[in-house]
C-alpha cells in the first residue's frame, strides 16, 4: 500500500493523507493504489470527488464538522480558505448505481491534487 497525499490546489498545503484519514471511493472502499484511482460504480461517469471515511479524519476536518454540528457544511482549506469540499450527514445521497449511500465527506477533485508516493 502506498502513501496517498491530497493537497490544496491553490496553496499546496496537505489536506489529507492516508496517515490521518482513509480515502475511499463512492462505495466506501479504501483507495490504496493507483489501480483503484479510476474505480467508480459506473465506469461511464467520471467521479468528481475524493471521499473520506468519517471514522478517521484530519483535525481541521473534524473541527469543521464539529462547527457544523455533524450536519451539513463546507470544507475550506485551513491555509488559504479555498473551498475544497463539503460534508453532508443529512441527505444520504446515493451513488450512480443506487446501491450505496455516498460517503458523507468529500474533497472536490478539481480543487485538490492527489499524490502517490
Ligand atoms: Zn489552500
Ligand atoms: Zn455505486
């Protein structure tokens, strides 16, 4: 298993890594290597988000979710305040295949860079 690091696209500070969190796909399966990076339940649809399992989160995300009372809100880069994602513990949105509820916390792929080392 390689190390994954997700960084803010604007200021390059690290937002999440698999030391502090579990990066998962739309079916809550951990993404562990580049072979899984394109995984989606519907291969015809590009997945726009990286998801994070709610069981282990970086401090800044925990703080944001606490401030949002574990309901719904935005995730803002703690360094440059770029909006990098959001969380939603209320709606229970399902993925494309309608079989799974999407993980509640996500980072938007177009706002972050992902590195494998
Ligand atoms: Zn930033
Ligand atoms: Zn699915």
